[in-house]
């Protein structure tokens, strides 16, 4: 019965997201890329470093050479979800690669998924990707600020992913239910049997 009580709720809440399809828009040497989304789609933005992008010195927040790049995801209603994308210097080279993203504000046009949150320090959270679930139908714009970078990104790509929730362990629920019912029945039977034996001993 205990096993059934454990596995049944676990099977009911255990879930994963499956990507059904992907659509992509990209631009070169531009600060902005747009895509048409429907509510519930996942938006994912990737940035390829532009020319003359170099790391800055270490800071209290990031103890390695890095470059912050400021990004806004603008929703169809004009709201913004802002990120600071951190590019880290590849060891023994001057090349930069995306490392982590820090959400800095959100006007609710984008919902950041829990499984995209990779770290938290005090009240600051960090994401493994510039990504989220869109909350409105319409055109979303991904805009990279020119502040702090000498040239536009080499490539900006925004992906639209159609996803669905999958519950891969639902088949366990009937098994768990059977274990709970069987365990409860055995417990009741054992309790009655024990009570009956005690009554017989008392009569003696």
C-alpha cells in the first residue's frame, strides 16, 4: 500500500515537454529579428558573436573574463522581457561563447520555464538559454542593444517551437491504485483478524 501511495502521485505529476515542430528566423549583422508566434509556443533566441567582440575583466558577479550583452524580447503588446546574456571567454583563446543568461525584468509577455533555471544567487536567477513560453499571439521581436558591443551579432536566430506535455508514466497509476486497494484490504483483514484473536484470548 505504501508503494502505491508513493508511485501513484509521482506518475500523475511526472511530465516532460516534447518538441513537435520548429520554425526558425535569422538575420546576419543585425540587432533585431522577428517571428510570428502563437500563445503556448516556446521562443528560443541564439546569438552568434559579432566582429571585435572581446571579453571584459572579471567582476564580483562573474569571476572570469566575459562580455554582457543586453537583450529584449518585445511582445505584441509592447511589453519587454529583458535579459543580460553572458558570453564567456574560451580558455586559451580570445573567442567568446554563450555561457548563461540573467533575466532582469519581465512584462509578462514571456514565461520562463522552470527547467531553464540553472542557478540562483540571492534573489538573482540565471537561465541556461534566452528562452520562454509566449503568452500572446502575434509578432515577437528579439532586440540586441548596441550598448557595450562594437558591432551587431554575426547571426541572430529566433526559434518557434510547438511543444506538448507528455506524461510518460501514466501506465503506473492503475498499478499503484491496485496496490493501494490491495494493501488497504489486507490491512483491514489483518486488523480484524488481530482483533478477533484478542477477543478470544480475553474470553479465556
